[in-house]
C-alpha cells in the first residue's frame, strides 16, 4: 500500500481553507497537515478553535506557527520608519503579513517532508501571487494546490459542501471575509463588491464603545514605539497592542482602500487599523520635528517603493534590504513623545516633546525673530535665490509681459 501524500494547508480557519482541508482529506486522500501561521491576529481562543476545527475537517495534524516577532523585526518596523500607506490610505495591513506567513508555511513543509502546499486564495486576488511566489522561491519542487482558484468556487458552493459533510457554516457571518493581523484587519465581500456602497457598522469586528475624547501619548526611540501613556515597553508588539486596546473602541482607523492589484485589475477592501493609523501619524509628526528636509524627502521616495514592493510580493527582492538599511539609518534622531487627542472615528496630533526637536534652535524662531543672520544677510539671500528666475525673464521678456498682463 502506497503512503499517502503529505500536504500542508495554510490554514486560517476561514471558509476557503476549511473547504481545502476537508476536500483534500476526504476526496483526494491526502494526509493533511493544517498549519496556521499567526502574525498577531489570532487570540488564544481562536487558535484553540482553529485546532479543534482542523481535526473535525479531517486533518491528521495541526500546528500554530507564530511569526509575529519575525514579521515585526524584518518588515513591520520598516513600514513604521517609512510611514507606509498604500495610495496614502492603507497601512498594507494583512497583505504585508502574507509573505511571512508564506515563508513560515514553506519552512514547515520542508521540515516535515511534505509533497505539496495548499492555500485558499482565489484567482482574482493578490494573495495567490504572494503565496505562490514565496513557495516557489522558498520551497522549490513542492506542488502548489489551490482548489478555490482552480475550480473557481463560489463561497456558497464551499458552504454547501461543508454543510453536506457535517461541518456547519454560519451563512450570515460568512458574508464577509476577514483577515486579522497585528497591523490591522481587512474586510472583503458584501457591500465591498458594490463601488456605490460602504460598509455598515455591523461589518466591523471592533464596535464603537467609547464616547467623548482622551489624550494618548506615544513615545518613540530611534523610530520604534517604546511607550504608551507613560508605560514603557521593551516588547514592541505589546506596545502596538496597547495602542489598539485604547484606540479601537473609538472606531479609529476605519477606511476603504481602492488600488491596483498585482494582476492588473482594481481592487477594493475595507479595513480597520486603529493602532497602525495612530502610530504612523504620530511617527510622521515626530519626524517633521526631528529630520532634515532632505531626509524627509528621500525617505518618502524609498518608503513608497518599499510599500509598493511589499504589496506586490517583492519582499525577497534584494533591493529591499538596501531600502531597509536607509530607513533604519534615518531613524537615529527620531526620539520623543507625541501627544494625540482621540474621539469617536477620528484623532488629531497635538504636540511633540523631543530632545532632537529642530524647531528649537539658537538661530531663529519661524515668523518671530532671527538670531543667526542679519537683515542684510536675508536680503542678500533672497536676491541670490531669485537670480535664476530674474535671468530667465530678462531673456524671455514676452513671457514676463504675458504674466504681467494676466495679473
């Protein structure tokens, strides 16, 4: 009798991966190893439920692979350094975590001598690219199985299959597809599919419970969050979770992202990311006080590329290590405490207390007084600065006259 083929299923506990586990075990006769790569989005209770459900679905084995720390150390902190927001809106929440989940699954598959890896991505999204590319690079030679993609299955077909095989699926709950991670929750399905609609309150996992307003103080050291409201953290993950705990009950960080997918079509996703939006806003605000003009300019350029490459599954591209080196170097003076005011659905930055505050200097106060130069220095500077413009319009008097006539 031939040994069964081993397949590792990247198991989130959601509809697609639940279907994948059951179908491969029941219909295809695989020895299924369900592996949940956790990047900070699962509670202990959820992980326990995942384990119980994996066995109910027919898995031979279940394991949780915690890669939250690896994700923070190798990517998330650089996203904070770079104030990365896709299209100026989306903190590349769960999408950036996919690479680390994929790498963890690939390592595990090689460790147990698997013949194949399976995931639940559809053929119309970005995750199929992220997982497949990671597996092709990190686990070459292993078969990649994608039932949802290959059979173009609808959510209803998957629900019906699970129900008919003794695994009840909650129809109402499964209207939306949620991906939860340390850096936010993405929401797909339902009203998201209609460009004219937004999400109802009930679609969000974290409801608005707080009223009024409160001040939060975020402390940074070399660009990393190390304190929240006077409480010091050596564990940056716990610092992020603390911000989420305080801000999420205000409904802060909710938005809708529309952008270009890796495969070329437009995509739309809802998200809730209280901690990421607050931390990025506070960090960017602090940098305005502590970085030079050109540090900010070039950081913005490379950080935009970094976010784009993360989104488009290019984390393993060698240039990413070079960008990370530049981003880390830029943070050597990004120190201080940022205060922000929180209220339902919104927040605003208030102030900064930093030993590296460049607004505080001995040369002058903006709009108030100059100590580092004289009146004649200022007039000379302005005259020299205007030289190129004066030279141009002296040589192009027709354009100078045109401007005069238009004024």
